[in-house]
C-alpha cells in the first residue's frame, strides 16, 4: 500500500520513539555501532517541540499507522534534520527518500538556504545515501558554529572521533 507523507500532529509524538528504536536495529549489523540499537530515542517532549514548529513529517500507511518520520528545525536560513527514522521492516522501500523530499520542498517553499544534517561518514545508509541524493559533506573549514557544536556534542556522547560528518543540500 502506498504511504502518505504529512506533517506530524501532536498526537503522533508518542508514536515516534518506537519508530526510532525500530530503525536503530539496523545498527546491530555494525559491531562498533551495535550499542545504538539500545540507545534511548528522542524524547516525546522533543518531538512535540518540533511538531509545534511544523518541522516534522510522518509517513503513514493507508490505515494512518506511522511507518517513518523526519524531525527537523529551522536555524536561520537552514533547515536542520535531527532525525530520520523508518521502521526496520519498511527500510529500503523509499520512505526515507520521500521524507527527505518533503523537507527539501519545505526548504524551497520557505526560501531557505540549505538543508543540513549530521550523520555517520561511512555507514552505507548514512553519508553515502545522502550523497546520492544531493547532500555534500561540509569540510571543517566550511562548518559554521552550529554544525561544529552539534558534531562536538555527538562526540561527547560516545561516537568515535572522525566517524561523523556534517552535510548540506543547497536549495536551488
């Protein structure tokens, strides 16, 4: 059945952590990142904040059951993606791409400068995936303070130095 991409509503917030936990199970395939499968997801409160700012999209099936989501927030001229998660059973079917396209459309219609994110540099469904759909790695000299701070915070939470990167998709 085809999925529908829509803005998330406050009632969706309580359902999103389960999707994130399901999506994180893919990290069990990578020994040094398998611990992520047990990491706590984004809080329901944080989801509610992003939903209130109209920066969260959800993919639902024909019965309105959530299959995936993308949570982002505006920072000046950028839309920053904080989380993209798709149920493990639905991964590889294009839902993540459709959610990213919704975020790109939002950035275009709001005349933003770019869509940014941080991700794993060498995980196939992370930086290589984003590169294929037009995101480019931002080298250290090109990082603004916001992206530097996000990467620094991620390293403080246990990610190996150099394992993460910042990426941007320029709105054209």
